[in-house]
C-alpha cells in the first residue's frame, strides 16, 4: 500500500499549544512523524537580555503556562545563585508548599487533557478543571493572582503567607485526598481508557535514557531520577521525598506516575506545614537598582511538573548577558517519533497527550 | 503573427470575464425564490422587515465559539467552558472543532508572524455573520512581547475585532462579560 501524508494542526486538537505534525501513514499504521515547531516563538531568551534582573520573571513565567510558579522560582533561584543570596528557612518551606500546590494543579490539568485527547471523555476534563480551580484559589490567596503570580523575590517571597492559609491548605488537601480515589475509580475501571493507554506508546528504559526524556515520562520508564532527590534543593531532603517510579513505560504508566505524584505532593505539603518555622519569608523588594551579581556563570536545575529544567545565566551588572533555558518539553517532544512509530494513527493523540507538552515552553 | 498573439492574450483576458459572466448567468436561472425554510436570513429580513428582531434575537442567543486556543489565555478559555463558569447556560454552546459551525472566534494568546496566515484562514472559513473577540493583552496590543521580533501587536492588525478583553490573562468571568457585551451588539442594542 502506498504511503499517505497527513497534516495535523497547526492548531492541536486538544490545545496543548500550537503544533503542526506531518504524519506519514501506511494504511492506519504510522510510518514517520515530523513535528513542526515555532508557531509560538517569541524570543524569550533574547528579550531577557534587554531587561533588568527582576523584570524577567513575568517572561519566564509564561513559558510553561500550566505551571507558572515553577518557572518563576527556577529563574529567581538562578539569579540568587548568581548573587550569592541565601533564602531564609521559612521562605524555603513556603516556596516548597507553593511549588507543590502548583504541581498538583498542573498534573490535574494534564490528566484532564489526557482524557480529552482520548476522544471527548469530558467528565475527566470537567473534574480536573473543577479541582484545579480550588488549588488556584489557594495560590491566589497567597500570591494575589489567578494564573501569573510573579510571587518570588530575591531571598524570599513578595509577601509572607496570609493568616489562616495553612488551615485552608490542609482543608483542601483533605478534600484532594478524597478526590484522588474517585479519579482512579473513574479512569482505571474504564475499558475505553484501559484499551487506549495500556501497551500503547511503550518507551523502554534504555530508550528513555538515550532520548534524554525527563520528568514523569522518564520515571514511567523505570528510571529512578528526580532532581528533588538526586540534587535536593530547599528542604526536600528534610521532607524525605521519594520519587514515584513505574516500570511499564506506556501511556498508562505515564498517567499513573502523575496520579501518584499528586499523592506524594499532598504528603509533602502536609509535612512542610507541620515543620513550618516562624520567621520572615519576605524577600528583597524590587528596586530600580538590584544588587550586582557575584558569579559570572550560574547554572540551576529544578524539577518542574513536566521534567527537569536547567537555567544557564551569564551575568552582567544589572542585567543578564545571556539566559539559556533547557526546556523539558522540547526534549520530551523529540521522543514522539520514536513512541508513535509503528502504532495506529488514532493512538498518536493518546501518546501525544501522555507526554503532556506545553508548546509555549518548546518554542520559547 | 505578433498581432494574433496579442489578440489571443486579450481574448484570454476576456475569457476569464466571460467565464465569470456565464457562471453568474447560469446561477441566475437557478436562483431560489424566497422560501420560509431554505432562504438566507438576510433575504428573509429584506422580504419581511418585521422579522429582523426575531433574527437578531435568535442570533444573539446562540453564539457558538470556536475551539481555538493559542497560548496561556487558552487555559482560561477552557476554564470558561468547564464546570465552574459553565458557558453553556448562556447559549455559548460547547466549543466547536470546525470553523464552519462557529460564530465567534476568541483569539486567546499571542499571535506570531508564522501563525497569522492560519488565523486568517480560519476566520475566512467561518460563516457570516462572524465576530472576533481579542482575549487578553497579547491579542489586544502585543502585551509583554511588544518588543519581540516575531509577534504582531494585536490581532486587530489582521482581523476586525468586536470586543477587547483586558487582563493577563483575563479571568473567565471577564470573558463572560465580554460575550454578553457582544450579545448586546449582535442584538442591536449597541451601535458598534
């Protein structure tokens, strides 16, 4: 049978972002996939060279718009490394709480979109958005905004946590803990969900290492690597964090790792609130002149919800000379040809959904 | 010979016109008489001016938005359709996958130069009357990326915009307010 070329996009069916896939199919079997990226490119790295240090967080936040707080923190941590600023202990705990809340919101979204990708399983989508809104209300309480926070300052946060915030978080965590079994019940007993995810898009342990994929995609393939454990930052080592690892490496394992990570995040937040010390979490306010950096080159890696992000900063006085970002999504996208080749055309979207890409981060 | 060639090219130019004329005339013969079921709404309102109110009323209460997200604002756009806000209770039916079924295009996110032809094409595929909502700062004026080399500063450089929504990103409630304003415009209670 002759090979037919099908164009998918540039508007991706479930709006992870704008991507165009040129797919060669033989009958119903995918022969080759060529992703075309750059539809959202706006030159973040170049714009960063023209801004002062604390003017950049609004730009880095919009890289991964499903988890803006994480990128906010990753950038500010890089600048802190360049300026040799230490973060106060209370601020470290508060940052961990906020980051883990953001991780729960992001993973919920990814599960919801995954349901959407599998063909209009809209219940999962609606549930995910409902629960994400509850988490966003908490973040709004702490940071003052719904989606883009710009909450991190050098050495701390914009404001300390509001009164009663800890109680609200604990209440929400109790609620989330009840919700997780409902998701599991709904999805893992659903024959359609099982049929379209188990054994589809298998990534073996060796291939995962070779392709350099990160985050839940890597951990679903049986590689026990998480920056929070391997290169612990803030108080993750005190909270006894353990990465969640599964061996199968298929779409179902990738979904399951995210579900388990939500539970792990709930546990982390609870123990962080239990250990939360008194003190001041406020950082340096944004002024016209910031402190000058001490180190010329600083590299910081962080575990974002979608994988390991690395920021490389070459510092000049008052503004960066060069800011380079290693985006986890870009590298996970590179695996799509390997994953979906040889499978059915309809399974391509299941696989793409399980990678949980954000195209804003791929294109930069 | 040269003259003939020139004549030929002139004839060829005319041929296109003639072809158009032929097509137009053939269609003229087949023109459908105003019919209560299959008529265009514009013909109906021309024939019976009193129906204009009914047509506007029905149009404004079934605005169908297109499932078309570009960047961050698309997440709030989906929240708009999800459980908490529930867009369907006001007649903005569940987001459609094809532009041919849609009335409203909500441009959510920054528009890069490589995306402009696609946005234009989607707009042209929508059936008339069609409306555009610029959702968020990037679609309104370029937003934080206004200095970037790859961004157009506002979708109004490309498409005629009916309602602008401010915010980065605007809350889903804000989009609700914008669409209610658009309803008023479609219903005829606001003049542009």
